[in-house]
């Protein structure tokens, strides 16, 4: 069971009957929850197979990169996203690992959607002043081919920038050059508080 305060200064969770959760109070984690986290971590290290340990390593590496300021979001860190901005485009690349696959052993459609939304949002925010931000209002995705190979690359571009909205489009390619998805998205420009 999770408990969240509206200001997100306290997160209370529990570990019971195989369900793990953690409590954050103020600036840190309670000692009891830290010990439970260590037990869970050690259990995974001791019993995990090679694939599970690689996934755990990637997740931990992503969390560390977010903590160290190498990624702006946990999603970017955990998915090991690499982005580049050039000539009015955002190019975002993610390595394909079992972590991003669905039960059919191809990239989960939600991962591709997250990749597209991240690339479009990153680009949209580059065109705004420091007091504005862009939030997704609509995202349309056409999945064209299975996501497989060693990586995916998303290329996003701005099609329209108005005073209140932006319209972007993106294409996702596999490492063999085949287009896996194409998308369009609308973003609303908001004032940062």
C-alpha cells in the first residue's frame, strides 16, 4: 500500500508478503526501510540470474546518473537515453535490453511511446523561454514494425510553434534502418511556477 502526501515530502510504503515498499520522511529514508531495502537487494543479488542482474545493474546505473545530474529524469536514466539536439531536431537513442521488452520479446509499445514523448518534449522545451514549459496534450503513434535489434533512435521535429501550442512529429528507427513507428504530438505551453 502506498501513501503520498500532496507535497511529496513523505512517501510511506511497506514490505509484506513479497511486496516491497519504502518510506521517505523529510530528507531521508527510515533506518528500518533501509534495512529492508538492503535485504531485498541482497536477495536479488544472491538469487538473480544473469539477465536479472544485468537489468538490475542498468536500473541502478540509471538512478545513479540521475542523482549525479547526467539525466534530467529518472526515466531518461533508467532507459539509458542519449539525446542530441541539432538543426531543429532532437535525436534520442535507447539501447534495447530485456528490460524494455514485452512478453513477445520485442520492445514494449509503451517504451516507444515514452521515447517519442521524451524526444518531442525535449525539443519543444528548447524553443521556449526560461519561464515556460511544454506539456503533452495529445500523442498519436502508428507502430509500423517490431522494435528489435540493439537500439532504437527517435528523431523529433517541430512542425508548428504558436503562442500557446506546439505540434511536433517523430519517427523511430531500428538499428537496421527500418522505421518502427511514426508519431505526431501536440504540446501546450504553460508558465512555470
